[in-house]
C-alpha cells in the first residue's frame, strides 16, 4: 500500500512540475510553431505535404514530405525557390521556378536522396507564368500568363496599367505551345485549383473565367467562356464576381456566384456549357460556399463556411451534401487530389482546431483521420486557456456569434482585461482553429473575443449583404456589442477594455475610437481611414463596400472615414503599417496619424520597411507583437495607475 501511495505522489508531483514548466504563448512560440498543409497528390496516391515554420528573422521556412495515407513516408529535398503546383503522370513535380527574370513553369524530378534536385525542364514565356493546371490525361498544361514581350525598362520604372492574363496551352514535354482563345485577355488569375480554369473531363476544352480589370473599369462583371484552341464559345455574363469553376457530370458548368452587392461569391450556380440562363442551386443556403473544385472523375467538392466552422460538401444532382467535417475545428481550404483520370482516387485535406495547428488528414470510413502532428510537441509546452464558440443577441436584435479565447488559469467569476479582435476581409470570418493573434494576446492575461459581425461569411447572403454601405454603422455596432456581451458575461473588466484589428479589422479599430472612448488602448494594423481615396488606390477592386462614385458623392465615403473625425479620438492609438502595402496603401495610416498628432492625441505610428499588407519577415512579425504588448502595458492599466 505504501508503494502505491508513493507512486501516486510521484505521479502527481511530476504532473505538477510539467504544468509549472509550461509558459504563456509568446512571440518565440509563434515564430517556431510548425504546421502542415496538403499541397498535391501523386498518381500513386502519395500526398505532397508542405511544413511551414518561422524563425527569428527572414522569411518563413518550408520542409517537404511525401506521405502515404497511413502517415508514413519520407522527406523531400526540393529547390528552395520552387513552388510546386502538382505532379505529372510520371510522378515528377511541376510548378513555378525563377528563370529569365520571371517565375517559369518547371518540371522537377521526384527526389530520391538527400541532395536537392534541380529542374529537368523549363517552359519559358517572355513574362513568365502566373499558374498552371495539368490536363486529365497528363498530356498538356493550361498556363495563365501575360502575353506579349517583357518591359525592357522594368528596372528603371513601373508602368501602371491593367495586367493582361491569357491562356497558354503547351504539351507536358514543352512542345506545341500556343495561345488559346487569344481574344481573352482579362482571365482571372487567382488560385488555379477551384479558381478560374477547369479542364473538361475529356481534356478537349477549358472553361475560363474572365473579370473586368482593376484599372480603367469601375463596374464589376465576370464572364465564362469555353476555349478549344483558337475557338471561343461564350457561355454567360455574370453581373458580379465568380469564384470556383467545375464541369458537372451532365456537361454543365458549375461556378460560385452571388446575388448580393458585395464581391464575395457565396452560392453554387450552374449554367449549360452551350450557354443559357444560370441557376442558383443553393438559394436557401444557411452558410457561404467559399471555394469549389472538381476532380478528374467529375466529383465536385465545395468548401462551405457554416458559422466559424468550414466543411467539405459534395455538389451533385444540383444540391449540396455534407461530406467531411473536422470535429471541434475546421477544414482549411479545398481537398487536394491528382488531376489525372488514371490516378488513384486519394483525397487529402488540411484541418485545424484551437489546440492543434493546421495538419493533414485523409478520409477514413466517412470521417477524417489526421496523419501529421506538426506543432503538437511545441503546443504541449504552452499553457493555453479554453476556447469557446459563443452566441449572443445585440441590443438591436441581431443574432451574432464569436470565438472567445481565455487566458491560462482563467477563473470564472473574476473579471479580466479584455480585447475585442475584429477580423479582416471584411467578407471573411474567423474559424475555429489555433489563432496565433488571440493566443499571444491571451498569453498577456486577456480574454479575447473575435466577433463575426454583419458582412462576415458563414451566415447566409442576407448577413453578408448587410455590410453594403453600412460598414461604419452596422458592423461597428455588432463589434461593440461583443464588448457589451463580454462585460455581461462577467469576463471583461469594463475598466480594462482594448481593441486590435488588421486590415478591415484595422478600419474597424480606427473608426471605433472616433465613436466611443470606452477603450483604454487600441491598435490598428493596415486600416482604412479615408474611404474616398482608398477606393481608387487599393490594388484590388473595393466597390463591394459602396459602388457610388467618391467624387460625385463624397459625403457617402467621408461619413465612415476616421480621418474626418480625428478630433473626437480620446483612446491612445497605435498604428502599424507596411511601407510597401498595396492593399491598403501606407498613406492611410500616415494621414490618420498626422491628423491625430496635430491635435495632441496620444498616438504612435510604426511602419515596416519593404513590408506588404502584413509583414513577411519574421523579425517584423515579432516586432508587431512587441509593439502591441508594450502599448497595452503602457495604456491599458487599471484606474489610478
């Protein structure tokens, strides 16, 4: 009996010591944390997996593995500058590789040893490629690229003009290349899989989505055509954006579209390939269809956001059927599969949840089984609090949802410093996954709430449409109601409220501090502060917020521009912005900062050299959170301190 008691004491002591050894999540954990993503599937069913992690400086690092469905496999040594798209019928990799001043299409042999292999073949185009898609029989590539010669003076200047994107089809051996449908010069050049191209099942033609260019055209329209060599068959014009494209088994074309004024496609539509009237196949969808792709056998899979969880549905017979869901978490993006008709029908998915980083899973008996465990050993050393999906009704009767992250050791009944964290997009949503922003801030002792305000995906078209011309009032009230809810729940100390957001969340933060003084500290990253000028100068179309002309109706854009209300700000505001940001140009942060500083407001502007919309260098990412922590420590303090 004494031996048993001693063993129990020893085990309890060991558990206590292990718990004591844990630490709150910090920037060192953020930089080192590993995750895995399914990238492609080989003809024999092996899965190409990319492992991502950071460091103290420089860009993110990547490792590559080729895994079987049971999780066993080997590491691959690929060229560091190679960007794999998929695998050919011989099992070689194809993807983007820098050559002749541009990213070109490269064929890289499958590595067998520890030495990195080099491309065995390069298919060179004068201005490089954007992306490529293998035909179902593996004989040809469909390539999106810019036609015409390169700019011989590109080193001396940048010409601002619409980027032309056309379709180039070339044999898998690099021969017989030619431009298909030469009249199409504005093909959408987003992600290829489930994006703007889809080979027909017989490989004889390609469905193509084109869109009005960003420059020179204010209207947002799309068109779908079918290309076969030089012949273009026009299928349909769509008065909004189109995302996702697939051939159905009956010969129709499925695509993602919308009936809302906002840009984000959220329903599945079909149209006869020979042309005709498109039909919304999911008119009553209580969620958002966000991406779609078909495998070479005609199986169409759709990512459907349902609240803060995304699942994979099958689209067949004109309707959606739930297929795969990750319990207590979310599916991240579309499944990957071989593009070859003759290949093994293996699927691989990327999944995540609040206690695990993104990892790879495969179907097993109609469920999903995780086959990688990247980041698990690191997370085991971090002291994490609970994460809950919460629901509330705002004062104006809007049913809302959010994700609450609690600090480690949270005690019910005790009020904590609180931070509301609105997401970017805004036509996006937070998902139930390991969110590093929330975890780092919770590691500082905060309860963090991510509200899914009106305009978020995952809640149906009416909820999405509600943000149109109302970003600064409806969405603002929804985010503010999240803070009310946290106080009412007894989580939030009403004397220790803070706010942080990036991009559209940065707008929400900068706008909020012009409307209320309830927050002790606020941080906005890359936020829109002047809508009138932003609409023209962002690198992508932004008319989903408000399609009126800023010069004809300036008041419509000034009414939600924080820079017009700088005199009303009383909250200390930290502004963070990349110096090379083209999505939300840097002057947006600078203009607001200057206006605040001239009025004697408490503010600080920190910019990141050569950084885009969010820093890609890890020393800058770490600095983002150092600045946030120091700002909160300085200004979000109890009264009297």
